[in-house]
C-alpha cells in the first residue's frame, strides 16, 4: 500500500514575526499521524499573496493532502479564502447554509450580524463547506486530480474540533490508509531517563511493527506505541501483548491511557469510591482546583478550595495554629499538614490536599531556596506529606507542585 | 534600503509526527525580527536527505539568510552536517578548535570523550565554526554569493544562546539591516470584528510605513503596529502619532502593551493604588486565582480565594444567605453579589471578585442555559455585577469568565 503524504501550511505574519507560537502545526501533525497519514512537510508563510500561492502550488505538486490554517478572519489582512478561490478557479457566492450558521452563531449570543461577519458566508462555489461549530469562519475542502486541500481557521479552539470531527473523517473517505494502532500509556512520578532505563530490555525486544516513543510533559511521561501494518486486529494484539509485559514493571507509575489527564483519572477514582475532595493551596495558587474543575462533572466530588496566599488566611480560614507558622514557618511539614486537615474539616471532604512552598523568583533563603515545596494529603486515616525540591522557575514550580499533589492524592486514594 | 529576507528550516521526524512542539522556529523568528530581518518562510522537513536538500536549495534561491536547527546530533539519523558539506561542495576535516572545545566539555563534566563525540569536531572546511557553549555539536556558518546559511543544534537550551550571542551579531556583519519599530496594544472586552469596525477609518489612513495586525486571544485582541524604514527615531514617531489618534477611540478597552498580561496589568494597578484583592470562585474553579498568582510578587496584593464549588461552601465559608440561593439559585445576581461581599470581608481585601455560572456541558436549563455566568466586583463603594452569555464549551467558558472578571476588576479599580 502506498503512503498517503500530507503537508501543513500555516499562514500568518504573527507566526513569522514570532508573536504567536504555532501550536496548530503540532496538533495537525499529531492527528494526521494518528490517522495513518505520512506528514512530510510543514510550511509557514506570511499574509502575502505571492508567498501563499507558491506554497499552495508546491504543496499540490508534492503532497496528497494539504491542511491550511490561518488567514480566514473577517479583516482585510486575511487572504486565504480569495487566494484559494483563484487557485481552484472558482467563483465566490454566499453559501446559504454558512449564512444561516453564522447568523445563528451571533443570535445565540444576543448579538447582531455585521456586514463584515456576513462576508464569512461568502465561499468559493467549488469548495465543500466544513462546519465551524466554535466560530464564524467555515472551513473549506477542495479536490483536484486526487489531491485534497483543506482550509481552516487559525484559532485553535475552532480548528481542533474541526480537524477531529470533520476533516479526518472526510479525508478517510478520499484515501485508503494503512492500518495503524496506537496506544499511549500515561505515567507520573518517574523521569524519562529512569523510565527508559527500567524498561530498556522490554523496549529492545519489541516486535518490528511497533515503534516506541517517550513523550515527556511537566512531571509526566507518556509512552506511545505505534504499530503499522495491513491488519488492525493483528496490530492491536501485538500492542496488547507488549503492554501485558510492560505493565508489571511500571504499574505504580501508570495512571491512565490516551488523552486522559491526571485530574480526569483522579475524578474517576473519586466517583468510583464515592469520596469527595478539597484543596488548600498556597504556592500552587489555585492551579490544583483549576485543574480539577476543568473536568466536566467535577462538582460531583469536588467541594472547593481555599487559596491561602497570606498567612492570615491560613490561620483564620483554615485554622492553622499561629504557633505552627511562627515556629516552623509557612513552608513546613507542620503547616502543610494543618492546612490539609483544616480544609478537609472546613469543606467537609473525605480528602484534603495542601501545598505550601516558594514558587519564586523571590522569597528563597539558604535554608529554603526557591523551589522548596511541601505537599500533604489528609484522609480519615491520617496525613501523608512530601517535600519537593523543584527548580528556579515560577511557572514550572507551580505546575509541578500541582502534578505532584495530584499524584499524592492518587496514591492516597489507592490505600483509602 | 532593501529588505534582508530570512528563512527558517527545522529538521526532525519528531516534529512532523507531532511528538515535539517546534518552539525553535518561534524563538528564531522573534530574534530575527527584532534584529530587522524579514522572516518570510519557515519550513519543517523530516530526517530525509532528499527533502532536506530540496529545502536547502529552495531557501538559498529565495532568502538572504537561512537558519537551520536539528539533525546535528552524533547518531546516524542526523544528516544535516554531511548534507550541508555536500551542498557547499566542502571536504570534511577535524576542526582543532572544535575538538578542544568538545574535549573540554566532556572533561569538565568528568566524562571521557567517546569516538562518537569526537566526530562532532569533524566539520566542513568551508564553514565558519560557531561555538556551542551549552552542548557538544558546534554550529556552522556558510556563505555563498552573498547568501548565508547557519546550522545549529535542535536542543533549545543550546540553540537559544547561540542565536543571541553568536549568530545575530555575526549576521549583522554581513548585512545592512533596516530600522524597525514594533508596538503591541492590548485590548480586552471587545471582539476582533467590532474592534476592526470601530477603527477602520484610522486603519485605512495609517502611513504606508506602518503595517497593522489583529492578534485575537481568548476574550482579548492585541493590535500590532510594525514600522520599517531607515531611521528608528522617525519610525517611533510615526507609531507614537498613530497611537495618539487611536487611543481616544478605544481607551476603555486598552489595558497594556507588549507582552503584559491582563493579570499583570491589574497587579500593577493594585500595587500603585495600594489595594488588595480576593476572589470567590464557583464556575471559574480557581482559574482567576491561578492567573493572578502566576505573576511574580502577587503575594503583595493577593489575599487568597475561596473556590466555592458546592452551595454549602458558599453558605458556610462565604456567608451567602441560605434564602438567597433557594430563592434565586446559585447562578444569580444576588448570589454572586453576596459571594463577592463575603470574600471581601472574610479575607479582609479591598476588592472582592466573584463568579457563579454554568460552565457546562451539563447543568443548563431553559432559563439558564450552559454559558450563563454572573460575575461581581465588590469594593468599599458597592458591588458591580455583570451577566455573561458565553458559549457551550466548558474550557472556553472557564477561561472567558476569568478574563471578564479580571476586566471587571480593572474597570472597578479605575473608579475606586
């Protein structure tokens, strides 16, 4: 079976000037790769007709599928639509369905359609409209001599669901793709090199159909197995077998699969065990609560949080003893323990989590440098605490504190 | 003066597969743009000789400067060096200075040089070596017919200092660059199309030296003016003058400049006015607190937050009246008003912010559909509230609630 090649074109001066980080190329790469396409080229050009036209022509000459994002807004610097209309020799006309959709989009938000927005329903007649459920600029699909071009808006929250819900399914109708099977196993609490060392014999013995990748994130490592071949069932069996050998080596670090986040995995355990959670956050500043409440349905198990940024809040609201803070400091095992117990009682939760540390850049001392963080998890059977030695960078320290605290909750839940 | 054009080529299968986010292109774009180069193209290819050679040839034909990252490691799949040697018809030889540097690099870390690493000192004789202070693979600079190629390692912490300390200063010796001036004006509370409509006459009358771009983010739009010419002072004056005409039209929406975030701008106002802030969050779930505490030094003005995800927490901790919730519901002007006043008193803050709404996907009713959100800001002089009609998507609703609430705080601070 021949490879179906794909190319990604992102359009925007703001990308070339380095004012906007291009995460769209990355997302499209992932989704095309998962579907079995071979992504061969990514190109970024500015809002310049000549450069865009050359990129379109080059992509058509060398790739089966070309995905384009950007340049679709209602303002004058957005050129993608008229240029693609020319490129595919197509007239423009108001697409009634698109007009109804963009009108509805505005009306449902209690706003009136402007002339500028009405123009978003003007589409090349040769394209197939792709619905944009999350914004006003529709996507467009063109086909010529077996090659497919898709243009999408550059706003990630509009583009991402469009890729997954509309574009990939549509492309699968146009091309015969190789069978492909993926599995992502999510781990937390072990670094990439330690994980690689632990499983190196297993990795070397993997069957040739399976490619392994380590995908590190803040405090976590995803292991991805990809198998390509001609039969999906065979590939799935190969991956099942490999996973069966892998898991006993790393079970304590594994919390989930695929796109499941740590906060989502913990939510499932809480529902299953019929337990509730509350957090008392100092240095994590609400990041843990924010992660937990990002999950739909979290109100079933999340009571709430007290972000105690000042010591007075730790004392007055969470009931931390005045003497504890003055004797041991706000960043101490004793304080974080009382915070966890305090929020558990105050918010009437089964599990109380707490963080207190020095996120930086200021506030460090020789004894407690920036990156010193205490975390705690209080349950009916007692309090577990952990001291973290993180780095110098504030954002990183906040994020890692949140991940470590969620992982501590996961471990406590396994025992309670 | 003619534009000096630049192109960026990043090499690596891991980029095309979507396993590694390409932040190198973004960084190089920024640094080239700041120095006055016109970045026109960015290209990503895999570790494939044919694709890399084609990218090199195309870049040489159309761009003055080409920066390449990736494919410089010691392993077999790293092709950049031998391919560039061929491309510039150059023999390879051990570069004694590079050998001394890589030897020192290993010795200073107590490790012995392996044969594999010794190979990193083997360089095309036609290139100028560029020192890598943070790793083992040197950079290379080639020149032919006035065009310059620079190859750098793909590891960001090696590449970034190399760009700033070595490559940009070297390039400035090769090219006479235009003067360039940038200004980004940050707005909140108005959509891109409404903003464009409001300032369209001004935009059309901009002097030809100034290019304007709209950069939308969640709930915000950045306006970017870029001026190029021969004299920096003249350009700055042109931008000052344009801004002077623009601001009166959009003053109420403008909160800052450049990279400054809304939470950072509010932090500055709070410090300037010597006021403190606290938040009571229901549907925003800690997102507002998390944004505020992402700013270094926020402990100077942020008291803390009560994330009141359950009604019991609204009542017990924030002191919201039982009757208010039972009569008007948790998502109501009355409740959010009492939450803002409650947290202001409880945490002893000058300003109390509150959110209560239906983030979705569940919990909506006909009367209060998903996306219905009340926000409030309580100060010594009273409470301001606002009803938001957001969309259907949880993450978006949370993020937009946070931005709207911060904007409400900004407006209240202007009056108090």
